[in-house]
C-alpha cells in the first residue's frame, strides 16, 4: 500500500517517526510531506532515513516537480494520512485553502483520507475546531482520535495524537473493511488443562492473546465469530460467541458442536498432545523418589476438522523451537490443512504469552512472512491473507 503521510507543525510530530517505521514494517511504501512548521519540530532527514525517500516540503520546487510533483504525488497515493493534524491544518482542509504543499495535496488527492488531530485541549474544544472536524467528517474523512491525557503544555484533556500503533491498526482495519463480511469463523485459543488429580494438571504457557486477537479482528472485519477458549485471564471479546473449556477433550467436543456451518477454522490454541490415562479421584500422595505418569494421545482437533467432508478453510498454527519451516510444512500436509501459521516459541521475543509475535505462513505452493509486530496487527494481516485465499 502506498501511504502519503502529511505532518503538520505540532509537538506530536516526533511520534510520526514511529508511524513511518511501523508503516514500512507493514510493507507500506511511505512518502512524507511536511509543513514548514513541522520541520521546526523534527528534521526531514529523520523521515528521509526512515522512509528511504526524499521528504517533500515545498509546493513550488522545480526539482521536486520534475521528480514527483504535487499532482503526481496525489495520484500516487492509495491512502493519505495526516498525523499530526494541527487546528490550523484542520481549518485549512475544512475551508479548502491551498497555500502550501500539504493543504494543496489534501485538495488534490482522490484516495481515502485519515486525519489524526493533535492540539491543546482548549483548542480542540473550541467550537470553530469542532465545526471544522464535523465538516471534514461530513466530507467523508476519517478522524482518528485524539486521545485524552496529559499534554506537552501541562494541560489535561483531549488533544493528544493517537499512538502510532493504534493509528496503524485503524488503517489496516479501515483498509480491509468487511473482507470477512458474512463469513462464519471458528477460532480456538489458549492452553488446555489436563487433570492429574483434583488439584493438579498439565498445561502450557499459552496466554490466549494470539487467538483472542484473531477473534477480535475477525469480528471487526465483519465475520460472525465463535471462540473456543481454554482457561485464560483475558476478557471475552465483544460480540464474539465465546465458549470456555478446560481440557483437550472438552475443546474437541465444543469445536465439533460448532463446526457444521463454519467457513473458516483457525486453530491457535496450544492443545495438550497427551493427557493422563487415569485421573486420580484423590490427591496423589508423595511416596517414592521417582514416579511415572502414564499419558495417552489427545484427539487432534484441527486434523479432525480438516478431515470432515464439508470442511471449512482450515488454518493450523505450528509452535516450534527448531526447524520451523520444515516442521510447519510437515504439519500442513499431515493434518490436511489449507494453511499453517508457524511461530518460534521459547525465544526472547514473540510466541507464548508475549504481546508481539511474528509468523511464517505456508500453504500449498506459497508462503508469506509477517515480521514481529503486536498480535492485533498480526491477526489482521493473517486474516487478510486468509480472506484473499478464500476468495481466490
Ligand atoms: O496464546 P499466546 O500466549 O498468545 O501464544 C500464541 C501461541 C504460541 C500459542 C500460538 O501462536 C500458537 O502457536 N498456537 C499453536 C500451538 C500448538 O499447539 O502448536 P503445535 O505445533 O503443537 O500444534 C499444531 C496445530 O495442531 C495447532 O494448530 C494446534 O492448535 C493443533 N492441535 C494440536 C494438538 C491437538 N490435540 N489438537 C490440535 O488441534
């Protein structure tokens, strides 16, 4: 996606450097336009280094017009994001003033426009600013934020620019509106607990964050979501049919009860592969120095779904500490999956119980790498890929 990022002159301009970094990590081609005032807060050189392209600051610059003039720049963009947008910038957009490159581009673009305002809380509350915002909304612009909190000037209230991660997430969702509209999707999440006796169990380090992020994002992308979750401390996502289970056997039963008319199944749960042969009715007593546990294999839930005659588009996960690609591709074939999302676990960053993750996704004759990012964004990227393959 080609993102034209406009930066106007406010203290929040420093946050736009992170915005460029996040957007480029998403695979976006970013070109930056700065107002004169913005260059007083942060150097264009920073944005040139981060975006790997020269920064545009002048409306009438003979060199720039030769290379990529303002009309070409406007035509080039798939999306125009202005962050931060000052009160002055909003007023110019609202009244169609075009006295610098940024405001001229606003008039010239035909792509979707997203505006992240940032200003002092009193300026935000001023009726003139509110009227300008409402006009821009009526004209089809999407306003992101502002957030409330303590401000650089010492005031407290609304006017802080929304954090870069939240802006990028909003762009991803808005850019893929309804790609899962009308689709039914079943997602498993979290660990399972395999009872040994009334007080002990075998489990793993899954927090459910990956599966819950998938459920939330799928719901926001228009899907009707059923989430079958092992025991986690996360709140059930809004507007998602959440079914809580404990053991691998319970997860299997719940999945089979809900699978009939699903279009997609994503198995993000870390299901126990083995469960105790006997669950003791009373607490197991400490006796010998060594003891043995007899375990038997659990039912493979995702493989069972993939073997149904009317199977949904079935996506498994692979959590590995070595040979990630090889083991994931083996699971893809062995479990008859349509796609597998492989992640490293047991590393310093990502995997189990982390806010971030990275995925290597494989399907027959194809693969895609999603670099380390927060689990919401990653979920959004994976769902966009699934939707693409499903529609293909
Ligand atoms: O929950 P988080 O803390 O956010 O961590 C996320 C995660 C690391 C748990 C997640 O990204 C992940 O990798 N989930 C799958 C973990 C796993 O059990 O992987 P596996 O390689 O052992 O299993 C392969 C696939 O078979 C998985 O889709 C698994 O859900 C499924 N399976 C496994 C055993 C079984 N009995 N039934 C299954 O359906």
